[in-house]
């Protein structure tokens, strides 16, 4: 590890923060959130632990910021995959029946999340791990960013499904993300469970595919909420 030199400029400070976050991303590609230690993260970033804590108050604060960044990256990519909203007042609307559009949206959400291991790992650990060992200031900043991210996703959901009001679209988003946190760990069995599936094919019915489960659950929620909307 090189001798620590205090960052003098905003560019240098941002470079240090970026190095810490990049090290966390690399570790998440190799191990679950629970195995990430501040000591190892500091070593990979080329900084002493005390110097890492100059930029982030805790391991959890690092991972919360990373979660927010991954949320925003996902939303930006998702925005490019959704059809644009129809022009107001021209009499046009999204193509397809409500059922078809709901199913297509559910498939898009599930497929896009299935390829984002780091985001899903962090979402799964958010309430039980990441929101602990942080100050109220960090929690407020993260929760405000989360509200912005959710509002962005609600607006996206309404583009192919204008039949949903804001409240109904919010319920779709909240339930979809709740399914993510439940289904993601359940669809990543331990080596011993994988060996059990291999040894006894009758157990295969218990094995869940994440994208399939999330797509079916989200499509069902969309259909149910639409069906229960007041006429």
C-alpha cells in the first residue's frame, strides 16, 4: 500500500470515492454482501481503513451509495427499452390490450433485473443489513434518493399502462421490488442444495428461476390491481 496522501482537490476526492466504490463492486462480483469486510475493501482500494472512513462513515454507507448508483443505472437503461409515451391529445395510445402490455412490462422488468446481480444482491440486503450501522444523515440521504428512484420507475410503469393511476403504479413498483428481495436469494441455492437437486430429480419442482418467478408475479400483480380499479 502506498503512503497516504490527502486529496487536495475535489477531483482527487472524487477519484478516491470512485476507487472505493469500484473496489466494492469488484468484491460483490466475487462474494455475497455478508462477506465484504471493510479491511479487505480498504486493501483493494489501496487505502488504510481509517482513510476509507474519511470518505464513508461505514461499510454499509459505502454499499448504500453503491445501491443508489446501481438503481439509477438500471433506470437509465430501462428508460431506453420502454416505448415512448404517446403524444398527448393525438388520440393514440400504447399498442396492444391492457393484458398484453402488462405482460410485456412484467417481462421487461424481470429480464432487466435478472442480469443485474449486484443490484439484486444489494436490494436483498438493504433492510436487513445495509440500513444498519449508518447515521441518520446517511439514512435520510439514501431514503430521499430512493423516493426519487421509485418516482422515476412509477412514471415509467405508467407509460405502457396509462390505465394505472399514480397510486396503482406505485403499488405495482413496491410489490415488484418486494418480490425481488424475496425471490433473489431463494433462486440462488447453496452448493449442497444444488447437489441435492442433482441427486434427486423429484426435488426439481422446488427449484425457482428468478426471471420467470418475477415476471409471473409482477404480471399477476398488474392484472390484479387493474381488475380491482374502480370503474
